[in-house]
C-alpha cells in the first residue's frame, strides 16, 4: 500500500514521510534503551566484578535469577 502511495506522491512528500517514520523509530529505540539501562548496568557490573577478581568473565543464568531467563536459551552450567 505504501509503495502505491509513494509512487503517486512527489519526492519531497515521500522523503518527508520517511524522515518522520525514521524519527519515530529512533524515539522508540531511545525509550527502550532508557528502560533497559538498569538491567544492562547490573549485568555490566557483574562482568566488571568478575574481571577485577581475575576470573574469566562468564554469563550464568543462575547468577541472574531476577531476569527470569528462558532455560532453553540460557542453560545452566553442569
């Protein structure tokens, strides 16, 4: 439907619409980044603590039970 609409509009209108939609997509992504920032900081803090302890950093779902991760996607270590 947008292809037909775009074919019948002038180029300035099509680019204006594309700019608007890209701006809205960027806004949605920025909101998602702000909402996910606390989670990312917690995981980053765990990574940095492992590095400072001299360990090889690893992500373990058991260490992050608050994330409620899918056990099929992130199996626990034996």
